[in-house]
């Protein structure tokens, strides 16, 4: 097992302050100074008034850890097992994955290649966005022996979908994460105020334009990015019945990302998928949606131990990770923090972000009186805030 908490000692032993802060909530402000206005707005922004983004953070802040003491925490273990209920048991060294973020070359020239190298170096799984700046195969090569999954949108052109799945399988991606909540792009005022949609500039389309089915459908060089986006369009008729099509063409674990309602969670379990991600797309799609941490307990109750439940949206600290696991998530995905780390310091920045988060997660777990991450679920270590912000003088 890895002792992730050593990262803090390593920093202090070096005698040199790290290039980036250890408090990951400070990355946003630093990145805003360094990134272009368009790239920063695309990564940092949310839908509408950004109420969903705020709700995600408020949900974590409302809940408090209730540590236990005088417990044996001499052998901490952050590793968790995923997909055991459906026969694809996979152990990962920590309950943190790098979630899919598109068009990362607008953030840093190395984009997803740097992220893949960082994930492999630290040992956490990477979920590649299908809207990446580098192709499925290029990112796989950069990942080397690292664990990698591929995010997937079901395109209207089913032949294109089959080709993309086959390429991901051939390139060693171990699972498919089907994003459900982006059949169209949400109303994102920051992007609109910058008149910015990266795909219209040819960003984030590498896996599509390198696909032989796409190239054949395009009839040669694409005349405009409007044409390209038409060919890449997601299927707006995508329904539960279409999950059989994905399963037919994918042999490994299938996860559904974007589940918030317990009835949808039950339907997902009934459909035979291997995992779900409780997600509101980081607040980028529906303004005023429920926070993922608020949705998590009902979703977990709905599916029991029938499949693996993950969570994303709003995770910023080790305490956040622990809270999510206590409330039933098996692991979490992060996105904006590592994207900001990438913008600020490339691969090293991503590694710093992940190592900080894992170290804080391990230390928080130990100080809460738990040795194994797998023991956090149902431990009762999370309580709602005991008083309102007004009573705290805030």
C-alpha cells in the first residue's frame, strides 16, 4: 500500500516551498491570472447564474466530520475495489480518479498528454474526455502502463460510435464512462460573453477527426468546423434501450455519468451497467440543479450493493473525499483542480494537485479514526452542521 501522506514530509524535507500552493482552493485565482480569458472562462465557468456550482461546494461545507479517537490507525490503506458487484473487480490505490476534461490543449500545450503522464506517475486512473485535444491512441501512449478509462458520448452515427469504442478497447482503456447530461451544451454566460466555443476553432476534436469512419463520412478534408460538429453530434434520442448497443460493443465495465435521481439510479442498476457517477457536470449544464453530495445518499440507498457508485462535482479537499466516501461513494473524480494545476505548471502541476489531495485524504481519514478507505462508508463520521451560518456569525 502507498503512504500518500509522505508527500507533505517530502515538501518540508526539501526545504523549498512548492511551486503551487498546498491549499488547492487557491489554484483558481492563480490560474485566472495566467490563463487566457477564454480558456479560464471555459474551465472555471458554469451554467446560468452558477448556482449549481455554488451548491456543490455548499453541500460539502454544510456537513461536518465527527472524528473518533483511540483507534488503531497504524496501517492506513486508501485502496478501494471497484465493480466487484458486477464481476469486474478492480482495485485502485486510492479513491480518486482524474475525471474527463475536454480541450486541455487550450490550457497547456501538452494537454491530455501531460495529464496522462501525471496520472500514471501517481498511480491514479485517468478518464479521458472524448473531446480531447489529443487522440485516444496518443493519450494511451503517454499513459503507458497507467490505468485509463475513456469517456463516451453516443453519436448519432452509430458506425462512428462502434469505431470509437473499438479504438478505445484496442488502446487499452479498461472502462467506458458514458456521459448522459450533455446531449447539448448548457447556457454558459462566461463562454458567451467571450464568444467562445473551442470546437469551432478545431479544439477538442482529435479523436473524431482521426477516426476512419468520421473521415469517410466527411468525404475528405472537413470544409468547416460547423460541418465537423454536425458529424460529431450526440444522439438526442439516446434512451435506456440504447445501453444494450453500448454493451454489445464494449466488453469491460460500463459506467453512466450524470445520475442525480434515485429512480434513474435504479433504472441504471436494472439495465446491468457496472457503475454510475453521481454528477451534475460540475455545474456546467443545469443551473439550479441539486448538489451531488446532497443527491448521493438517496442514490446509494436506491442501488444498494448492485453496482459501484462514484461522485464528482465540487471536490476540492481531502475532507471532501472522506465525506463523499462516508456517505456511500466508492471513489470520487476531480476535474477543475487538476486542470488549473496543468495550466500553472504542466505535468508537475497535475502531479502536485493529485499528491496534495491524496495526502490530505489519508491524513483526514487517519485523524477521523479510520484505517481503510473501504471502511468509511456507513461509519457515521459525517453530520450536518449543528447551526446555521447566521448563528455562527458569518
